[in-house]
C-alpha cells in the first residue's frame, strides 16, 4: 500500500467502515490516501463497496466508523453542500427543467456569485468541454455524449478541487466512451484537479488513472498504477479481474527468492515468480497473461520449462490472433499473438510447446 | 445512380410496380387503421350512446323551447300581429283568442296544455293554474250557440258524414281556412279516441271557426265554391250575419280574468320561438320578460352566488388537497417499496368505503354534539354553551370534500414524484445547494406536472360534486350542482338544469384553456 497520511495527501480515508444493517460491513477498514492532483479510480465488481466509498466522500452516506479527511480537515459531519466537492453522476442528473446554461449557473447562484462573473464562468466551462453553442438548449435536446460533457462542466464550473465521478460513461456506446475517457483525462490534467473515479470497467480504469484501487468484498485488494496492476497483480482476484488471464493450478515444488518452480496437477513443471505463496508444498494458482505466452522455442530461455499444448481453435481478430489451446488438461488456455508479417498461424490439431519468461508468470494464492 | 424512381424528373416517387409511393403506402396502412378502428369500435359505440348522446341531448335542452309553438301553433302565429307594450298594454284581438280556443281544444284532448302550463310557469307564475283551469273550462264555453244556430239552419250540419265530404272537397280550404285548420285538429282528436271520423259530430270549435270563416269571406267567394255541401254553405253564408255572435275574448275572461292581462300574452309571445335564451338568462340571474332582458328580482338572484361559491370552494378544496397531499406523496415516493405500498393502501382505503358512509362519518365528527366538539368541551377549550358550528356550512363541506378528494391529489403526485430520480437532489446538494434550495429549485419544479394533474382532477371533480355538499353543506355550503339536481328531480325544469350544466361545462373548459395557456397542458403528467 502506498503511503497514508503523508503531507501531500489531499483526501484520506482513515479506518473507514460502513454498515447499512448493523450486521454486515459493506466497507471493511478502508485506508486510502489520495494526493492532490491525482486521478484515482475505484474499480471493482458491483457490490464491492466502491460506490459506497464515493458516496461517503460526497456526504450522501455517513461512515459508520473511522474518519474521512479532506485537505487535512475531517468532513464526517459536514453536510454535502458545504463540502465543495464536484460530482458527476451515472445518469448525469442534469436538471431537466433548466437550460444547459442554467444548469451550469446553478452552483454559482447558490454561492451568490454575481451575474456577470457567473456568465463568464459558465461560458468558460462550456468552452472547455467544446459545448459553447449549447447554452440555450435543454438537456433532453442533447445526445448522451453531450449531456456527459455538460455534467462534467457543471461539476467543474465552481472550481472544485475534488471531483467525484460515479460511472459517468456507463450509458455511452463504446466509441464515444473511449473518446470521453481521453477527454476527461485531459481536462483533469489541465486543471490539476483531484479526481476520484468509480467504474466497473477495467479498461477505463487502466487508461485513465494515475492509480487504481481494486475493490472486492469491502476491501481494497490492490492499489497501484495501471501497469503495475496489470503486470504484477498481488493476488488471484486482481489477476483475474484485470485483463484476460490464463490460470493453472499446482503445488510449489521449489522456492527461491524470486523464482519458484510449480508442479502442475498433471505433473508438468513450470517457472514462476512467487507472489503470495509462503513455502514448498503450498497450493497455488499460477497466472499468465495470454500475450506473454511464447511458442517459438528460439525466443525462450534455453533451460526454461515448457508445456505441451494442442491447438484447439484459431480466431482471426484483425490486429491479433487468438488461439485456444489445451494445456495441462485444461482447454481454455488462450494465447494472443500480434498479427505481424513473420507471425505463424497455428492450425487446430497442431501439437506445440509453450513457455514464458519466469517473471511473466505469477504464483498467487489458490 | 441508375435507380429511376429516385430521379427528380419523374415527379412523385413511384413504388416498384409503378403506382405512386404515397398511394401504396396508404393501401398498406388502411388495413392497420381498419383493424385499430374495429378494436376500439365497441367502446366508441358505448361512449357515443351512453355518454356523448345524453350530454348532447341535455345541452340541446338548454335552448330548446318547441313546446310552445307545438302546443299552441295558431296562437303563436296570431300573436305575431300583436305587440306587447309595457304596463297598460291592451290584450290581443279576438283572432288570437280564437286561435287559442282551437289550440287549447286540441291540447286539452292530448293533455299537453298542462305541460305547456308548467313550462310557462317557470317564466311567469300562475301560468300553470291558468292553463289547467282553462283546459277544464274550454269545453263548457258558450260556443255551442253557434252549433245550435247552424243546426237550426239546416239539420244536415249535425251529420258528420256531410262534414267529412265537405272538408275533403277541393277548394274548401281556400274559403274556410280556419275551419280547415281546426278540422285537422278534430281529425287528430277523433283518431286519439279511436273513433270513426264519419260517425262523430264535430265539436263546437269547428262550428265556431265555420262561423268566423263565413263572416270573414265575401259572399262571392262562397258562391264560387262548387264542391260538396256548396248549397249548405251558401245558405249558411247568407244566414250567419243574423247569427248571435259570441265573443271568445269574453268566454276566456269568464274562465279566468287573467286572460285580459297583457303580461300573460307577453310571456307567451316572448317564449313562442322554438329556441330560447331564457334558460341561460335565468342561469345568470336575468330573465326574459315581455319587455326584454331584465335582472331577476333581488331576492331571487341565486345562481351567480352559487357559481361564485362553487368556484371559490373548489379552489379552497384544491388548495387544501395540495397542502395535505404534497408531503404525503413526497414521503411515499421516498420510502422503500414495501413500506410505501403499505402506506399507499392506506391512502386508497377511503375508496373502499362508501362515499355516503365517509360523509356521514364527518357529520358524526363535526356536529355540535359530535366527537370533536365533545373533546373540545372536555378539554375545556370551548364552553358547553358555545360549541363550534362545523357542519352544515362551508367549513363542513370543505373538510369533508378535501378528505374525499385527497387521494385524487396524492396519486398523480406520487406517480410523478416516483419518476424523479434521487440523483437530482443529490446533484443539487453536491453543487452547493442547501436542502431547501435543492428542494425548491430542483425537486419542486419537477413535481409541478403532478400538482397540475392532481389540481385539475380535484378541481373538476369538486366543481361538479353533489352528494357531499347536499349532506353536509347546509344552506351556505351547497354547490351549483345541488341546484342542478334540484331542477332535474324536484322542479323538473330540465331546461334550466341543462343551461346551468352547460355553463358549468363551459367554465371548466375555459379554466382548462387558461391552465393550458399559463402552465401548459403538456406539463401535466400522471407519472
């Protein structure tokens, strides 16, 4: 876990717990520190507690136990409208009876900002999301993407330092979603605001965030930058939740500092990095990314362990080939290869040998 | 492109087989339309027969006035020559009395003169008894003198067959117009009695008309007639000048002095046209008098007061329903589904009890010896001597009707509020709005369609409410609908009831229009 309570931490969850019914904890002992200007994503399946955390930060839910601090000040008992946190909702929550400009003007009006200043700020915010000409429209007259931009502009117009986003792109189609991901990222970088972003879409989390907190069962399973999260998952949940993943079950045969040999259930031996296995004889779940599997013998280390595999299916996907193999008795082992001129297309029924660099294969908790 | 149908030079778009595209589309859609029509046809028919048609009939009754011109058509025509002059105006000439004599002779047979009396009695009191009395006396007039004199002249005048033959001859209608007209009445009277025309001696009024015709016609005209009974007629024509004349005016005055009153004749004339604005004038405290449109006497002006009271009380009831219903609907829409369903059942509970029971319950609660007064007295807040009067007045009506109509406000409000996502208020708060601002600027405007729908519902229901004001309204809490019901079932003045109803309908439509202009009818939602 990255440092908590350092000087630059802007938002701090300190031992926060949340229970709705007094019997079950939805959030169990959350400790999280977010730096100023950071883009942090809370990622997790539904019911993992990520939205509850966001709502506690926004003030719509109260923490059952523990403290939430914003800029060094405890905010547990401050009502939402005094927290000064911008928020973008899943369904945008644009007020349907107001025009776009009125929507943006609303947070400024309740802050008693003068008319001319209000208009200038609204215009600036609209220009920022490239919606300058839409001030007079009603939300219902806008497309989903346009509404999304307005919702973003509204959360930013009163110059909040912290902006919360609750699955803001969930209602958009794939192409627009990808476009908006970059746009939100750029705007937040340019303004230097702190963003806490909740999503269940791992691609979104990886492409946008400085750090990602993976939630499951009311706890943060791993908090790390995207590359680390993807390449070095700390446990089997994170490994399987982030990206595509091949898993094999086995027992630790031999363990060194940074190399462990695992005997799979069918007796084959493979090389792995020990992540959270403690010693010889431990049951382990071995995880390997499909794009890190190699079947070209020349590219493997000379003494590397290899596995026999039978090609079951070859799928052409344009930029990549996706091949399904039967490995160690399992027939859902996937290999992804780049569609390059020198790349070989495997044929179903073909017998090959596969292997990998030991550092790409991680022995995790079973 | 090679697609010829797309080229602009070929004119209208054609479908593949060359027919215009519009036409083939119409043919394709016709089946669907017919199917849709067939599906709604039973309901449409039902509504037309049981709802639209009766309403149209009632609306028509508010102007319909054919009873006068149908019952006494000759009198109506004869009165055209006569003008009412205010005050000491002279009663009409003998011609009018003669016309009335024939008309009433027929009406008496069909008993329609009593209906006419009731109708005219709405306008001038005394008309009903006058016409009844006249109906009784019309057969006992001295006009049998004419009959006797004709019979004395020639006994053949007694023979109905002679009459039938004569009245069927061509040309007789020209020389004996009044007799011919009266003869038609006589034919209807005989037919009504299921008798044979050729076996019944005509009644006195036929002889009277014959006398009048013969007096009026020059001898040459009668001499020119050559049809059946020509000789008898010529004999009679030369003899009538020596007949003893009976003044019909005197005969009517013998029955009732009122027939000399110009006011009576003025009323008949004023209401002689088949359509009248009289009912509508009555509805707004005016009246159509022989001299023109006048205000009703002060002590009879009631309808404008009732219309005003109905509007005012409906507004108050609507306002109370909004005030009471809004918080409940808000609570309902924000509770978990299980709890809100339970509470909703409680809201609907009043619908399961009879309207009569609920109203009577308020009587028990609010009366002077009732539960609430008893409690207040027991608490010492009110002395036993001066118990509050809360029923049989406006207060009682407003309380009872607010209670009865409250669900009609809560339900649309609830269904609209249910559709307002909680994220709007959250968004407002996250943007810095206090609870009140978030409610007033964000939540409330979105619940306005529900208020609109509920208000229209409650207002329109209460404006036409009848049972509750009738039971708990006393004298100060009754509505215009109670008056309409009175005219429908007690005074039987359906025309006035229809006019009042029409005005009420027009007012509702007008308010609906005003609402549409101010709030916009698309701003009304039931959820």
